[in-house]
C-alpha cells in the first residue's frame, strides 16, 4: 500500500537519553525543576495504601501520629497557607470522618446497653418483686450527684453585712492567685523589738498516752487579742515600714484559698502606709472547726453547733497552751508585755511578742512589712540549746455513739488521725503553720484533746489530753501542701492592690462558701457606731 505521507514530511522519533544507574535503583541526578519539593518521609514498615491524603484526618494517621512524629516530625509540609490574604489560613476538611470497625462495634454495644429494659426480680426473703433500674441510669445518677454533699446545703452567714454605701474597688478570684510564686525572704528578716516573758515546756506531757491521759485544767490567765492600730509598739515603729499587721491577720490573708467561712479585715490607707486591722466586735480570733470537711457543723442550737464548737476550740487552745508549761521556769525579755496594765488582776499568759521587719520584694516598688508575731513557750533540744515553740491543740468533738475514736486509735494510728485533721481543718492548720514561720518558731507542738465522758454525779462534760506531737514548721508545711512562696505572693498581690487605692478606709471581705475576695471602700466612721452601741448595751 502506498504511503499517504511523503517521505520528507514524516515525523522523526528521537530516542531520549535514559540514564543508567549501575550501582543501584532510581535516578542519578534530579532535574532543577524537581528540586526542593516537599517530601513526607515514612517508615519502611508502613504499607502504602494511598498516593496522597487530602483530608489529613484519617484514623490510621491519628493512631500512628505519635510514633511518626517521634521518628520524623510532624507533617506540616503539606499544609496550605495563603500568605497574601491571611497569615494563618489553612484548609480544613468538613466532611464526616469514617469510624473504624472498633468504634462502630463500641457504639452498637453502648446502644444495646442503653436499650436494655428494666428488670423485675423476686426478693427471696420478702417474696416481693424488686425493680432493677438500668445500669446507665444508675451511673448517670451517681455522676450527677457527685460533689453535692452537705457542704453545699449548709447556709453560711457572712462575717459582716455589706452596706449600700460601700463601693466595690477590687475583686480577686482564688483561681487567679493560687499559682503565684514569690520567694519568702527568710534570710532578710530582722527583729526590731522583743518583749514579754516565756515559760518552759514541760516534757512530761510527751509521755501522755490514751491509757495515761491527763484532764484538761482551766487556766485563769489573761489572753490579749490587741489589733494592729491599738498596739503602742506598732505606733513607735510607724516610720520603719510601709505595711503593718499582726501574724494572725497575715496568716488569714496568705492562706485565703483554703478558707471556706467568711471573714473580713479592715484596711487603713494613710499616705504611703497600710494598716491591716480587725473589727473590735468580730469573731476573727475564734478558731474554726471542720471548715474544710464534707460535713460542716450547723448553727442548730445544739452543743455541736458552729458557734459553740468555735468557742470550745478556742477555750481548749488557751488552757492547753498554759497547762503544759513549767510555772517555776520563766525567761523575761528586757521589755515587758506591752498590753499588761497595772490594774489587771489576772496573770498574763506566757507569750513573747517579736516585732519583725520583712522586705516585701517583687516586680513593683520594694516595700517593708512590720509584723507582730507571737511565741508561746521555750524548750530545749537534746544538745541543751533553747528553742522557740508555738503550742496548739486539736480537739475531738464528734463522739460517735458516745465513744471516742481517738482513745482507740491515737496510740497505734496517730498518722491516720492527723491526716483526717489535715483534711477537715486544712485552713486552720495552715494558719498556725504560717504564723509559726513568720514568728521564727523552731517547734510547732500539737496536743490531742477530746471530750471526757459525763460523770454519774451530773457534772458537765470536761476534756482530756490524750497525747502530743511536734513538728518543724517548714517540714509540716510540706506535709499539708502549703507553699510559703505562694502564700507570700498572695500577700504581695493584696498589698499592691491596696497601694493603688486612695487614702481612706477599706474592708477586705471574703465571701462565705465562695473563692472570691472583695475590697470595698467604706465611710471613715464605719463600725465605730456599732462599737459605741455595744458598749452602751454593756453598761
């Protein structure tokens, strides 16, 4: 058959130059137009089931993503970014991803369990038909009821009534300050004034056990709870610092995230100085009982009401701290107790006041804190060296069935009892620890006191000492998860907030049952009229 295309017009076929790799398999040289193309490496054991992935959300990728990232890094090379329109634009697949066989089987099992009908069975003892609810309903009810304990059902009273003429200045949530950190400058603390007198601890009380308990005796000594602005030595040291407070007030502020009850503190801003004070008619100095427990005491008028338990705990602490001392051994400082008057008929309790100067360092302007701290007693260690001691008492009040659990377990399971106290009185223990660290105490002594059984003669219920235990304040702070640096940072935050306010009178108020602190500006004569009315009623 003759050719249709002439010979001169036939296309030529040029054989391409094929490079031969004599040492292996694959190309020898990469052309310039194919250089710098993103390449996603893979594990040699992986099976190649796809050429490219346009979704980036497959189950297999999620399953092996952790391993591949460790081996090769994340596959961000294929992410699309449009630099001209937006700096961080990325294509997202909105299609519904396919579930694996495992996920589909699990969903069918859950649906079948939810659709299981209610069962009726016969009780072999009573012969009655009993309804067994669905498993899912029981589990759902247990989940919904979690956290709804008696603490949420107890109605707590505020420590002070917020009046209409109070102006809210600052509001701080505990979540904002619970993670702060500021080193406590322990090595920069100096003692300005030391006054009062201390008696020595009687070590025979270390041998007290549940089988050799001692009755708690009443002490007729006088205890002084003088506030900051009423302290004559604080007035003398007014030019030495910027912030003035007592150890109990500072401990309340520094441990505020642990508190559940309501409390309030008066703040006086005078020029460049701050005075943290307490109200004269407040219950600030009364100890709390089971503040952080699941079952809170209630004010129902019984012997275990909230107010009576607080008075009982304060009474026990006062008497126990004086009973365990040697009355014939006393050390007196050069300056006497500044709160003892010539007309006082009762003997003052064993206490020493240490006025300490502590720098308030931080990001803002450095400030100086003047703090009045308290020491309860002196003791000696095995080497004969004298040590400062603070004495506190833990009391058992909930006698189940009229029997004392501490009498049965204190000698053999003291750690369990202390752990329970750490849980139920977390705030109170933290206050005692912070006060001891601020005062520079070497020993923190605890006494275990319980109620005595009522006698047949009809006498009132007393208290008995079952044992004692002591700790180093810094080490005990670690046991109760108390971070002194966080507590010091909380104080610094409150001080900085107050330094930003104008001169005047303010109230730092803790909401009952809520993790909120509020600072109100109040009129200058606030609470003064209340004190005058209460004094007139006493007359």
